[in-house]
C-alpha cells in the first residue's frame, strides 16, 4: 500500500475492526511509513479533541449525589469494616508501645508513692512516731522485742 492510498482511509481505519483485511494492510503501512503514522496520530488527537469538546459533564451536585447513592448501595457494612479492622496486621511499633504500658504504670505508681503522704495518714502515724523515729533494722527498740 502506498501513502496516497493510505491517507484517505485513515478515518475509516480508526472506526473499522481489526479483522478487516484493509485494516491489516493499513496497519502494516503505518508500521513502515513514519509520515503516515504521524498523520494518523494527528487525526486521532483531533478526533479525541472533538469528542472531549462536545462531551457534557454532569453538574457537581449530580456527581456528588450519585457517588453517595452508589456508596450506600455498594459500600461495606459495619461488620465487614470491623472485621477488616480487627484482622489488620499490627505494626511492630504498636506491639512495642503496648508492651511499655506496664512499665509506664509501674513508674507512675513509683512516682506517686514517693510523694508525701496525705494529711490524714500523718495524723494516724503521729502517736507511733516516737517508736518509728528510732527504728534500726539491727537493734530493735525495747517495746518491739517482746512482740517478736
């Protein structure tokens, strides 16, 4: 096929099926002729521009409402989302953070125990302050020796 025979058929080439014998001849010619291939690319771009210029897009509100309806019809149910969330693999940093919770609780308890006792505890300990003030772990005071 020659260029003078191919150029008039390029519009038909874009619309015909690949099993057409003329379609196969034009395909072979476009593969071997860069001028006709360039003309074919220009024709395809022009046709795409015409289609795009005349295509009407729906209003944004219509698109939004349609999208919500489709999501409501096709969207996942709550139990499917919950199951997927529970089956999601936990990253390693999540496991490390969870393992640090007991340590944080222990440190919090340690920090609160070092604070001064509340006023009520001081009042209860006041009568026995003289016994506990002289306490030595090696030598027990006299009143406590009888107990042991």
